[in-house]
């Protein structure tokens, strides 16, 4: 068998969000569409998800959540800077607004991150091999330093750095997504020296912002893979972030507040269909793309230094 040109970790995010999401992610894994998952430990179906991962030997990491639902740490569930008066996290936009106003305690952020790692260990029986942030909170100013220190202290080797090649040439992205993704890219670039100093690793290339939901197609994934392979390196490592599943039932799922609109939409199932299309799996073979887990990246060059 020829050496792969691309070692690709295809990570299904939001494992544990609801039973229908769990089943879709498992179906996608068994069909060869994903090779790894990230677990929301405060998701309503987290225990079921952890059990499914054990049953099917699915490589699993932690999707650290500071923006949706209820904190894991009991001490932070009331009267903490991380929650609103109703006891819920501030939300994707709200978390960022509170951070800009310097209203968030980084000590409490650290307490919650460590509590989520502990919950992950209780659910799975082991530490996560990789740890990223739900809605990219792990790369935000101030948070990134705390996040990197927690990973370093607990010897969690891999994270996600969402800098996507070809992002700015995607004419199909609406203006509001383009603005958000541009900010994500800026935050990610500023996180690189912080993660590097703490010895945290990540793949050479990140993919997934431009192929979410209805923007996912075999053609768009082929385009993204082309960007990943545009190098002279004999073997490239990459992570593709995806969100497959079946639409959540209106009253079932979420992290304490019920499922969001994206989770109830058909976009999750659309991703599941595309990721398991025979044409895409054939493309992987044709392009010498090997799907793998983060643990399989050991021994390959997948640490991007701050000066690259």
C-alpha cells in the first residue's frame, strides 16, 4: 500500500448533545465518514455518547464548552461570572461580549475546564487525547493561555488551531459568516505562540469552516483537500471539523437549554450524507488520504511553530 499523502483526522463535534446526534455520529463513523469525535461532557446525552464510543472503539476527545448550557463545576452554576442570572453560560456571542468587557474570571474558566476534563475521565475512563473548544472559545484572548496551561498540566497533547487555507476565496459564504470566520482566524493565529510555548501540538492544516452544513459537498471537500495538499511535504497532517447527525427533536437534547436551531435543522443529516458518499470515499483513495485519529499522528511532523 503506498504511503499516504495526507493523514486526515475527521472529527465529529458535539458528541453527547442529544441521542439523535449520537446515533448519526456513530452511523457516520461505522460508514467510514469520520475517524474521531469530540465530546460535550455537559450535553444531555454525554453518558450515552461515552458508552457508544467504548462499544464501537471510537477515538474520543473533549469539546470544552464555556458558552452553551450549564457548567459542570457545581461551584460555578450560580453567582459566577461564567453564567447569566438563569444559571446558563452566556452563549456564543454573549461569552465574547463579556470577555471584551473584562467581566469573566479566568480563575473560574480554569476551574470549569479542569472540571470538564475530570467529567470526561469519569465518563470514558481515560484522559482526552485531544481537546478543542465548542464554538472556538479556546482560542479567545485570555482564555487561550488558561486553556494551554490546563492541557500542558494534564499532558493532553493535541488541540485545534482553526486557520483554514482558502477561507478568503470562498465567495459563497454570507457576509456575517465571513466576518465571524475572519475573527476566528485572527484569534487562532494569535493563539499559536501561546500553544507552542506550552508544547501543545496540532495538525499542519485545519479544514471545516467553509464546509459546514449546506456548504458541505464532495466538490467543496475536494477543494479543501486540494489546499491541504498544496505543499512539497511528503506527508501532510490535517483535521477536518464536521457536525454530522440526525436532526434533534425539539424538546430533546442540548446542554441544559434544549437543542439549538442548527441542531434541529436538516444540515446535520446533510453532512452525514455527504461524508459517507461513495464518491468522497473514492476521492480519499484516489488522493491517498488516510483517515486516522490524533493518536495516529505521533511520529509525523504536525507541530506548527509560531514563526511559520
